[in-house]
């Protein structure tokens, strides 16, 4: 993970770099650092453990000033969060770098460099890169050539920003695997892990491709591809700066983003629904022709996005009769599967930069085993959208809280649309398409109604403050909803939580149930409600306390050991989307009561760009 930012300008850049880091904190926040070249051609560096605020505070006492610089916010991979492991890393006061990614062969490079007399001051994989560059400069190479030579030795993933006291007018950027974007200003150029970092200073961007290497000066920019050939990359204008990424009246981004869901869903639906059909909203060549011949679907994702994929597999198989498999990307990418015909490969991702998901996509592109690749993603111009044949965007707006909320519900919306589009493309079941369209139109209102339970759920969450474990139950397409509820709770409140299909309880987990174990169940009145009720009785008779989210028709009786929050009546097809809301709120309030860092939970980062 980690976020990097860099700038070369005719004005002091430290504030620009710090603002960039604040906007990249979602990528990691265990330490931060900045290095600038001073007027005296020295590299001045400052680093601090903790969030960017700690670095900002340190810089108030001892400022660093210069017109060219690099900065970094870290998510530790190699070496604990500590000042000596924070970036930028330096070699002999001559070169400084920031790095996002993982160097797989760092251990052998470290030994070689040590044998050559280099002293290591950190436990990171990154430090080998800066010493390699310095070594090549000592042999007489220019800064750009030394960086080129150094990266020839690297195995793994990197996005790099490099400056040197020997070449005070040059900023080097390079990308392989990890994302990196250039921001173009007037007589100034910026680099960043994403455009958010640079939106305060520019709206013109170049998305670098894998293997790109850039030599950036105040008045020139040269980009070379993997083969060393100079290339021109398209400049994209972004209006993302118009979207606000502030908390408004809310205490946390997560709370704001939970409440934004009706609007996010509305934006995702905007212009895509006809009277009784869906508009052709998949981007990419021959999209509908491809959908018409799909015989099987393979969904790949991580974390919350994986849960959205699981829910979609119920919908896809029930409504389109197309077999659908769902797998987490980190497993799929290393597994051999028998070849199958006409498989649509679907990746799901909020960020579009998740390393495992990207690697899975890369794998199927290389072996040519899929009919086509489609990504469902929240970030236009992300690596996944650029690398996939087709894309279907969620339009949730920027999601800042590490815990994914509105990205999940808008993914589900788009997945339901995909069900309808597949049926349309195949000329099948217009009545199902019509039902999907009509139900989707009702969704924003139903989400509003679910959000009205906010206060009641806040009250319920008080029961969880002292808990150390929790079990989440669901059946059918509510089982992945329960999985998502458990992930949310563990992620932000640090309570150990697991989800089970309710029918599986008696095969083991029932042994965990006693009066200390809260059992949370999502219980809309679907065809499986009676089965679920029997499972819940098994819990009650063993002293477990129940926390249920159910509609009136489910007829759940509240008592001292059974807390019921009454949910709005929803069409069965929409229940997984609507029942996600109370679970998000339950996790949110539990975390608030426990005093955890809701938007930046420990050890996590928003965008997981390392394997
Ligand atoms: C969810 O709350 C998570 N923070 C995490 O599981 C996330 O969904 C996962 O890392 C995948 O991210 P993506 O959707 O950006 O690919």
C-alpha cells in the first residue's frame, strides 16, 4: 500500500506535499515523511511515526523548504512502524526515494550492497533501491541512468519518486505494478499514487502504464516505456476536484458514507434505467454482443467486494441460469482450473487498484482463457478499468473511510443491473428484467427507511461494548450479508466476529454459544425464514442472546434475550442491499463507543496495493 507524492515547481512544495499525503492517508498511516532539496542543494528530510498530523506538527518546529520534493505515508510491510523505517529513504545524503510496493529480492540485494560497504539504517525492502541508485551514480551514471540501472535489478512491484542533490532540477518517477499518476501544472509537475493527492493543484493527469519511467524537469517531461522508447501518454482532464471529500456535519467519514447510500445508489442508477428495461451502460467494444454469448461467470474480488460477488452469484444463477463461481483474488491467482468455454471474468473493486485482483486479471489475460474481462469499479481510470475489456462503473463518489459501505451497496446495484443486461442481451425473460428495473427504482427510498433505524441501532450497540466475540447468521443470499456484517464489526471495533450460514451452526459453532455470545441475524421474510427461525431457537435454548433485523412479516418476538429491530418491508431481491445498512450502523456505533479510530482502523489501509 503506502501513498507517495512528489513535486517539482517554481514555488515551495512542502505544503503541497503534506496536503497530498493527507489525501493519501487512506493508503496507510503508520508513519509519514518528506524530503525536499534546499536552495543549498542539500536533501532535507523529516519523518514521524503515526499519521500525517504528527509529521505536520514536527515540521512546524523544524520546517523543510524547497521547490522539489517527495513524500510518503506508510503502511508497513517490511519493518515495524518506526521513524527509521519511514520513507523517504536516503543514501549518503545524496539520493532520496519514496516507494510503494514490495521488492521481492531485497534480501539478496541487501547482502550484496552490505558487502560493498553500504550501511542500512532501516528494516525495509525499499532501502536497497536508494543504495543501488547511489552506487550507480558513484560509478558515473547520471541520476536518470542510475535509476534505470537500479530498477533492472528489482523483482517485485514499485511506484517510485526519486530526487538527488547531484541533479537539483530533476524528479524521477517510475512504475511497475503499483499505481502512479502524473499531475501537470503550469511550469510544475506532480506525482502521486492517485489523482486525489494532486487535485488541489491540478486537474490534468497522465496515468502511467506499467514499465513507464519519467524524467521530469520544471520545463520538460519525458516518458519512456518498458522498452526504453520515448512515448506520449494521453492527458486526461478530471472534474473530480468538484466532489467534496469533507465530513460535513458528520463525526466520521464512515457515518457520512453510510448516510450517503440513497444518493450514491440514485447516482449509480441515473440514466441507466428505462421504463421496463436497462440502458446499455457497459463501457467497451461490443459489450452487448459479448454478454449475449456468456455461458459462465467467474467473479473475483477481495474483502467487502468479494461479499458483493457472493450475493450476486445467488442472483445470477437464480435469474439467468448462468453458472457463476466467486473466489477471493489471492487464492484464484495461484490456482489451476480446468478450461471452460465462454466465461465472463468479472472483477469487483472499489479502488480498482487492489493488487491481488489486478494480478488475477493479469493472469487470465495472459492465458487467454476468458471470453472477456469486465470490471465493476468505483474509480474511473483505475488500473482495473484500464486493463479490462469492459467496465460497469459504480458511481458512489469518493469513499474515504477504510471500511467500505457505499461502494458495497452500489456494487450490488450494478450487479443486479448486470443480471438484467445479460437477460436482455440473450433476449430472455423480459418480465425478470422489468422486475429488476422496477425494484431498483424503489431502492433509494427503502435505504432511507433503513437509515431511520440509526438511533435504535446506536442504542443496540451499547450491548456490544464489552463483548469480545460475535456470531452473524443468515441464510441464502443473506449469508454473505452476515459475512459482510462480521467483517465490518471486526474491522473497525476489533471484536472477533464470524459469520455462518444459520443451518451450519449445529455442525460446530453452536459449541461457542453461551450467554456471553451475541448472535446477530439478518431475517427478512423470505422463503427461508422458517428454517432460520428453527436455527435461532437452537441458539436461544443454549442461552445465546439474539439481535435480529427482521421485517414485520417475519414475526420475530422480542423479549429479554431477543432484541429485534424492525426493518421496512422490502422485495426479496433487494433484501441483501437493504439489510446491509443496519449491520454497517451496528459496527459503526460499536466502534464509536469503544473509541477506536473508525475511519482509519489499526493495521489496515483503504487501498491494498501489495500482495
Ligand atoms: C472493507 O471494509 C475493506 N476495507 C476491504 O475488505 C476492501 O473491501 C478490500 O480490500 C477490497 O478493496 P477494493 O474493493 O478496493 O478492491
